[in-house]
């Protein structure tokens, strides 16, 4: 076989290197009079400062691979740095270091691609806007079989002139010149050319940073958070090879939106210290089981994914610049003045871990849903239903801290009865979910001056409250157990009651507004008008449309001189439409006052309180209820004593 001449091979490598690097002018980068005929390993072998590093390379059989296999930037450690690194790991001699650790060390000193100091500085300077300068500090080291590539940070003089505080937060010290993590690149020995890359000599030991999960596990200040992370660990089989055989080595991963055990997944975590966690949760422990371990898993997960875990890489200045909004993996977090709460960092390879001296309250803990979880000792049945079903729907909003106002009327475990939630069959559980949600009011009563006489809206109609009792649309009542809420946040409160309310069935054809009119002997003439108008089918519909019907009694029609038999269909339709208001309204408590359109498109004005509620038309004629707030599956009926 014909061999390629060495000079041609050297020229090819040089031109390839030139194409991959934008660091120097052509004349400086390629000088035909100075032939580069040695690769990185050969260059290192000629210098007695790197004998230990070269010995490791040879022991691992990587001389040819690292010398000819690809283009690299070598961060060359001196002999004393190699020895210092492994002494810190507890090894008296390099000869007894396991092979996998030697490979991790060697690969950690080789960056994929060729970067002169000029390239590194230019890459940072050219990165503008948002997180781009921060991202520009990250480089990727060499990967090898089961040893994944790691992310490694290189900081430049320009970085230190702008983001020195970021470096100090990450490592607890200041930096200058060119730094790889905490190791400084020599001012005298750098940009050393080789025919497959470039060499920068380090002045101190380069730390091989652990992954996020390992870094957190090693820091005693965040042991509680680490225990919460461990609850989401899983192990998966390795990939198949070209023959279809599965690698049975179990690979660690996380059941989170971001796999912290994946070196290629870069994340930022805001981790509260153990002290911050205890200060926040101590007041709630008596309502759990008096230990930090008794915090429900759903809350721990919310803390990790809803408040702590952020996609991409953020340095402290990025946090301060984007305050108060950070987009976590679950919500856009509105966190006021987060940067000042950062007290330091835990160095890691695939992310940034900020330690905070204050607990960040995640969305669920800020809502009434969190109030149920945090009183699990007393609300175990509700808590189970929240975790295992969709009963909590609508309580915690998709935007952090922007939850809809709610008030929960719940049954503590002492009055729940049997069967327990987990023992119910599917049909029984569905009925119980509806019964529970019949007590979720679509209002924060604390913003309304506390519980008072009025009709409160729910997804199953209105619940009437007066003198410590709640009454549903069937007339069934339950009593208030706690005059004050057992949990309160800005969006709602929790009260305890002694039984279950009856949920309105929105598809119940026997309780439509037409069915109710049809069954009421006092409304027989109005029923005839509805039929003649051809509106009985519409008023009998269930589902999307709801109605408020001002139903004149037979007496009102007779007193007003209205003859339904004398009407034709058009006249009957015009007459009935004046008494039908689209949508469901209760008026008696005086909460609603103002104009609403009737079905004919004319406005009716609602005024007055409990004893003087009235509705007036454009001509100024008013009607008053004989009986108000008769709730049906698709609306409300107010029987009136006059006609317009």
C-alpha cells in the first residue's frame, strides 16, 4: 500500500487546524519555515514537568488516540499537580489509582477542539445578550466509552473585568488572567502548538468537578435537599450495541424534567440550606408528624421542580439581571430579590448550584392546595385524593403565585367516615370527588370580609351561608367547625365542615330551568308561553349554556292583563325573551348590581339587597321576587310578582 508522505500529512493537519481555529492571522498560524511535526503527547513527553501525566496516558494506552485521533486543547498538569490531585483523593501513589479514575482525570484535561487564548477571549467577548456570555465560558472535555464528556469552564480577563463577583460566588475566591475552574493557565507557557492541537500549561491543580447530584450529596449544608432528590432516582439499562445486546450496567437518572445525572444536561439549582428549610417548615411540623421527613413527597417534588430547578446555566449576575422572574422547569417563578439570598455555590460540572439562606416558597405551598398537604395529619383523606386524583384541579395556577381565589370547605379525617379514599372503587371515588369539590368556593372569603350571609359560587352552583351553616341547592346543610380558617394565603383559605354538600349535576334533565317551571303549578301560564314560543327545548338544554329566568307567576300575569292563549308564536317569543337572562345569576345577597342583557338584547338593571332586590327594564318598570334563587342544573329561577 502506498503511504502518504509525512510532509503532506503534516501540511494537511496544519491546514485542518487552521480551518477549525479563528485565533491567529494566517502568517502567524501557518509558517512554512516552522514545521510542526509533533503531536500533543510527543510535545508533553519532551518536557520533564509532565512525566507523570504522560505515564498515565501510556498506562491507559491513549498515546496514539490522544496524539493522532482528533484535535484537542490540552490543559497540561505538572507532576506536582497530578500528585496533589490524587493525594486529595486518598491515594498514596498513582500506581494504585483505579483505571476509571485515571481515565476521568486524563479526559478532564483534554477539551474537544482547538482553542488558543485568543479564541477563548474572543468567544466570551462575542457573546452578547441574555445568558450568552455565561454559556460562552463552558467547554466540553473528551468522552470515552462509558466515561461521558464533562463540561468545564474557562474564564478570561474580560470575564473578570465584568463578572468577577460571579466567579467569587462560584468558588469563594477571586480570579485573574485565564482560569480553568480554579486552576490558572500559565502566563509563560500557553498556546504551545502541536500538530493535533494546542497546549496550555496549568499553574495549579485542576479540580475535576462532580456532577450536580454528586456535588449536592457531598455538601453537608444541603443534606435535606439531597434526601429529597434521592427520592427521584431511578436506574435504567444501558444502550444496545450493534448486535442488539443490551448493556446491563444500570445507569443512574432522575424522574424529573431535567436529568441531573446526565453530564450533557446543564441546569441551575437554587438549593436552600438545611437551616433555611428547618426555619420555614418548623411551624408546620405539628400538623404533619413532627419530622422533616413527614413532608409529603408532592411538596418535596414541587420544591425541586417548581422552585429550585432552572433550565440552562445562570450565574449570579444573570439572576440579578433577570430578577424577579426566573423560568423553572414547572413555572415562571416570580422571586423577589433572589440574588441577595445566595450565600455561595457548590461547584459541579453540569450546572450551577446556588446555596440560599432563605427558603423559596414554591407555587403549591403558596396556594390552598398546599394547605391541605401541609396539614396531612388531619387532612389525610383530602391529601390522598389530591395526590391520586384530579380533585385539586384549578387550585394552583400554571403561573407562579397567580392562583385563582378559592376557599375550601373540607371534612377533616375525624368526620370523613368510611370507606377511606384509598379503599373506594372507581365509581364511589368519582362521587366523592364531586362531593368534595362542591365545597370549593370560587372566591377568597377573607378578601370579602370573612364568611357572611351570602351565596357563594362553586363549579356545582351556589352554596348559601348563614349563621355557621352552608346549604346546597337541595336544601341540605352542613355546619362550620372552625370559625377561623385553619390555613390562609393571599389567594384563599381553608375551613372545616362536619359533612358533605350535594354537588349539582349539570346534566340532570329533571332539574333544568324548564323542568322546574313545568313542575311548578304557580308558573303554568309562563310554561305555556315558553312552549308557544318554542323555547322549551332550548331551556331544557344542559351543558354549555346556562340561564337566569325571571319567571312571572300566574297571579302576576293575570294582574298584568297578559293573556298567553291570545298570543301567537312570535308574540310569545318576544314576551318570554324579556324574562330570560343568559348565564346563571343569584341576586338576593346584593353582591351583583348592575346591567345585564335579556335574551332579546335589552338591558335589565339589578339593584337592592336582601329585602329589596328588584330588576328594572329600560322603561323603568321594576319587578321583585316572590321566591328567589331556585337553582337548577342549567340555571337559576327567580319567581316574580309582577310583569314588565
